[in-house]
């Protein structure tokens, strides 16, 4: 049983995992089981090059970022379980958790965070009732999003990145994943607002 399982291997998903993972020394998060099912091969970052993203050196390739950020996650926060080479097929709400079925295994999690692309058709069964046309994409692109309020789709389900209705920009996607992560940490902290920072000499 995961406390939080993130679906997706792109910017918003890994950003969310990094923030959740970085809270491991907080008493409210130290025993939480966190996982990420990384769909990296389908990420739009594969063909991207960045010159206009804050904190990212000019000319950085998206394909490099995919590798570097997951390695950073593994190195700094090894307690975050990275699940590779699996595709999520179905999400089913159960009494106190969600059943997440992939092409290989089944998992359960109290919270599910979905950060895959906004392509149509949407390939994960069980969320059809939340699908709406993407509010910030060109109509002719036929993109979709999950209906949400500040990333919260329904109790225990979060959408992040373009699937939450944001534009496809690296900085926006990273912030979206981080925002949802701090909301989850706030829930774990009995509703007391949470930010997680590291500082020099601390």
C-alpha cells in the first residue's frame, strides 16, 4: 500500500516526487510510502531543448533532463520507489484506497497523482467522468484535461502539469507538480501548511 503513487515520468511527475521525497525527515512524512510509475518514453521532453526555463542552463536537452532528474531522485531520496517499464491501464476507487492496474502488476495507494500527457484519447480507464476539453490548448489540437480544482480532481486524486489544464512549459509543469506535492504534505501534516526547503549551513 502506497501513501502516494505518482503516474508519469515527465517534469510535473518527477517534480512532485522530488518534493514528496525531500520531506523524509519530517515526522509527518518519514514513514510514508511513495512511488512513481515513470512513463518516460512517452514524455514530450524527449525532443525538447531548453533556453528559456529558469534554473536550466541554455541548450539543455529534455532527454538529458529526463535522465538527470530521475537519477537525482534515486540518489537523494531512494525511499521513493521508481517503477519503470509499466503502463497504467486502470484506476479503481475502493473503500479506503485506489487500485492501480498496470500492464504487469496491481498496486494500491491512498493518494494518486496523475502527470501524463493531455493526448486524446485518454488511455487510463476509470477516470472518464473527469475528462474535459483542455482549456488552454488550441482547439485544433484536440487536447484534454481532467476537471480539477487547484489540482484536486476528487478526494485522493490529483492531476498535474498539462493534464491539470496548464500550458506545456517546463517551469509551469515543475511548479504544478511541486504545488500538488505541498498540498499532499499539508494533508499529512494534519492540515498545517507545508513547504520543504534546504538551506546552506543547516
